[in-house]
C-alpha cells in the first residue's frame, strides 16, 4: 500500500565538496546568476517533499547557501563518500530520529527536474525496499559501452519500476533489449542508511567503484524508478557550459 511521506518526516540532503579534481570549486560555479549549489537547492525545494539542507565541508559553500536563503550544515572534511557525509548530517540535524526518509540529491545536478526527486521518494515509500534510486533507458548508442555511464540491471516489479539486481560499468545485460542509465539520486529509510554506512566497503563495490553494490552484497533491497530523462551531471567545464545554456 502506497504511503506518501509527509514533509515533516522527510529530510532532503545535498552533499557538496569543493575538492573536485576535474572542476575545482564547482559548487560555487556561476550558473544563470546563482552558484550551482544554490540552483540544486532550488530544484530540491521545488520538489516540495521536505526540509532541504546542504551538507558541506567548506565554509564558503555554507556562506553562499545561507546568503541565498538556504540551510547548510558543516560536516567532516575527511569523509570517504557522500553517504558518509549524509549520515553525519542526519545525526547532527536530527538526533531524535524525527525524519524517517532521507533523500540524497547530488550537488552537481543543477538542471534536475523536481519531479524526479519526488518520484524517487515515492518509489521508496510505495515499496518494502531499503533504498530507492532512478534510471532511464539509454538512447545514445555510445552510452551502451561507456564505462562512465553506470548501468542498472533489474527485474520488473510494476509499471516503470524495477528491483535492482546489479549495477555495473560494463554493458549489461547481454543480448537484445533496453539498457538502463543509472541516475545517482537516492532515497533511504533512515535505519537503512544507518546500516549502510556501518558496513565495510564490499568486494564488488571496490572492483566496480560503485558504492551502491555494498548494499546489494549485504542483502539490502534497492528499487528503481524508470524515468524519462537523465539530468545533466556537472563534472567538467564542458558540462558547466551546457548547464549554463540550459538555465539561461
């Protein structure tokens, strides 16, 4: 039975680090007159699913977010992953456990459609999964063999829904049929996130360099919403120019 979480039980967190190797300082890169991180916060707010907070390790990011009316929390600079940063933010912001659902929106998705964020949360709330995420059918032939495009492999569980079986940088599954481009946006049940960050990195996670495999190897369930579009992730100067054009 579907349960739409209330805004009072949902926390949307946006992790942001300044130490990007390909695009240094990217959270503060200007896009249509606003820092990129503020554009992401605005998209998350437009989803209207709960409190939105940036989790950062840099005072400059915190200051810019707050200057534009957003909320930010300072986290440890030494986190190895975004999920570790997210969990620290949860414990700082909500020690009493009010929030039952945690949504992780990557800080480099300034053009993401707010509806996709809401769809990820609805997928989790409408299932028995521990975690929910998104994927879209690959339409660009070059993406099928591109190791930088992560493929989601799953089994259908309803209209536009799959239960994840694997994630890989390889071209999978083999044979005729659709391939799915994984979109790195996650919704967690709070207890599932706590369990996940307490696990050690798993063998397949380290081999594929995909953190979500840790959850699958531990027997956790990940459900996937199939959506129409892949949001632009800003990783390079070229991506930044594309985002500027899209939001101009």
